[in-house]
């Protein structure tokens, strides 16, 4: 409950000035906004919105920006944006689009010929869609897409840059510029990393000895050696998060009743962005960088920034891992 209240309290800050999904259309571009469920693809059972920005030559086959556009989605709920999700989503989306528009224009379209391939990239995904141009020519078309998903408060967002033109075509510069503006309008997502609590010693010992706990989740007792402190904790691991139980006296400062909510930043440099936003709103923060022992060496681990809470019993902070840590 505490986590939910704190996260909801951050929603106005994160979404401030961000009701629009995409920046305004450049000169000569056109715009459209659609509501889910989409009329042409009702199989996509989502609630949300889609915004599109069409290049001037979108419907002109001889243009240097033919069938080139940007789309942004905001879908309710927490969605795993991966190759499986994107493959299924794009297949249903473009099959429905081609089918519906082709029927209206009496263009022949065999839905079994549509194919989608999705590949993970260093940032986001790249996809190829073998389809037709249902709007103008009715001829086969190989659409290339650059895709990027992000978690946002109470929803999931997806950005797509699309064009059948060569990757070096000038229109891709315009598409990527719109993508950069989409990213700049969004503070880094704050994800739940873990929670910790300091129970009394008897409770900590009971948790450590509990067989039920080991049937309930993956449990590990381990020592962590940081550059500034070492401590032993008990850890319950989930798929994306974990619960940390620490004994009284851990790190030399924790007492019974201390607890903390750790949020994760998975965007490089995101800490600086969020610290700046909070300072603009008069919210005091504190920062620190931590190392962790690897063999005989202390290696960079994560960067922390915390929010000063009214009571010291609850710590609220974020962690941005050093990009080399997991690899090392």
C-alpha cells in the first residue's frame, strides 16, 4: 500500500505536460489520433490511444518520404514489450489494416501473405513487415520499423518509426528526430527495484529458518561487501523485484522498523534528469555512488539518489546501475 501511494504521488510529476503522445507535426506533415480498440484491428484487446505523424509523401509512391510515418501508443497496464509481444501485435495490427482498407477499395489482399519479423537491437527493436500498400497501389511493400517500449505510470508506451525506404534515406533523419523529441518529453521511467525491512532479531532468525518461505519463493542469505560497508541479508527473489530483510545493526545504522522503497532507473543518465526535475519542484534530494567487491577489486555498482522523507523510518530512493556492472 505504501509503495502504491508513493508511486501514484509521482504520477503528476512524471506526466506533467505530457498528455500528447507525440510532438507537433513538422511543416507539411499530417497527424491523426486513434482510440483503442481500433476499428480495423479489434483483435487487439487493449485500452489506450495511438497518435500518428505522416510524412508529406506518405501516399505518394514516387515521393522521397513514401509510406513513412511515426506512431506512438499509450496502452493501459504493464506490458512486456519483447519480440513475442511485438510480433503478435504488429501482425494483428497490419493484417487488420490491410484487410479493412483493401476491402473498402476493392483491392485483392491475401492475409496469409503478411509476415512479421522482429529483432532486438541495442536500443529497442527492429521489425520487418511484408504487407501491401492498401491505400494507393495495392502492391507488395516491405515496411521497416524501429521500435522502442517504455514503462510509464499505470501504462506502457511504444514508439515506432516506419518507412519502406533505404535506411540511409533522408526521411529516416526526420523520423529519428521526432523519436528524439518523444524521448526528451519523457522523464526516465521509475520501476520497482526492491523493498527492504529491518525486523527484530527473533523475526529475522525465524525467517531464515522458515521452510515455508523456501517453498514460497527463491530465498538466499548472502553477504554484500560494498566500498563503504558490508552486511548480510536475507533475500526473496521475484521475476523482476525482490524483498530484502536486514538484521538490526546492518550497515551500522539500521534499527528495527527501518524500511525502504528502492525504485530502478534503467535509462543511462536518468538520475541527472530526475534530480533536476525534483529540484525544480523544490523537493530536496541526496546522491551517492556505491561500489561492490568483485574478487579483490571494488567495481562501480550503482548510483543512488534519495528523496528526503518526513520520517526517517522510510527511505525512498532510486538506483541506476553502472552499465558495466552486470557484464563484469
